[in-house]
C-alpha cells in the first residue's frame, strides 16, 4: 500500500487528536482527589453507587467508543 505524505500527516494529526482527548479524559479521573471533585464521593440517591464509580464506568465506555470511532475512521480512510 502506497501512502502519500498528506495521508500520513492526516493520520498522524487524527491519532494525536484522539490521544490528546483520551489523555484529558483519563486525567479527569484525578478530580476524585481534589476539592473540585468532592461531589463525586456522594452516593447517587439511595443506591450504593457513588459518583466516582459512575465516572469510572463512564470513562471506560467512552474510551471504548473513542477507539471504535478511531478505527472506523481509519478504515474509511484506507478505502478512499
């Protein structure tokens, strides 16, 4: 497969964007140990689920979705 310089730059920019977004979301979990994230320690209603647990589960699902989107976009780019 022959990849042009423009395609390589586009793929690299896309990967850096997705990696930056991934890192920002990853480090957002550190809110659990700051004053700004005090609300995450509270239980949600009458359940035993805390905001931290919900955030952790949500982040995992978001990471999986982001990788799926990235892979889908990469496959679309290879076809064209």
